[in-house]
C-alpha cells in the first residue's frame, strides 16, 4: 500500500509539472473513471492479494515466476478487445514464457522428489513448511 501511495504522489507531481490545465485533471463518469477504478481495485489490490497468498502457500520463489504470464494475457486481451493483430514476436515470446515456466516447475518438482527420496532412504521424516522448504524431523 505504501508503494502505491508513494507512486501516486510521484505521478501526481510529474503530471502537474507536465500539464496544469484543469480540464485534463477532471474525471467524469466515463471510461476514464472505469479504468482508474479497475486499475486500483483489480489490477493492484487483487494482484497483491494473490501474490501474498501464493507466497504464504508455496514460498517466495513461485510468485515472481508467474509474473510473465501477465504479458501473455495482455497480448491475448489486446487481440480480442482492441482488435490488434497477433504478431510473430508475440507468439514466440508467449511460447518462450510458457516453456520457461514449465521447465522451472518441472525442475522444482524433480528437486522435491529427489529430496523426498534422499530423506526416505535415510529413514527420516520430511515435514514441508509454508516456505516450500523441507525440515527433517
């Protein structure tokens, strides 16, 4: 929340330096107001809630890993809503993001299986923690 407040103040100062006309700063009941509410409520607050939940459940490594998926969603929604054409760079970037995410998840799963197998061979019990690390009991 503090980061959002500080960035809002910085944006306001820069905006006032660039354009001081009153008509520019007035917000009416139109698409501009809907965009502001959507950005504040869903894009910022919703994202922070989901990231916090993901960190609490799976640990700090997973949340930033899924951030590039937003680029894929943006390119799909841009094509559907705004009618923009999907270019080769968008497709290649999306494929690379998905392949990178899949390889990370595959490697993490393989690492966890290896850790479980090693601990089972030694006869110890593995108790997973909330930070996606294992504690040998």
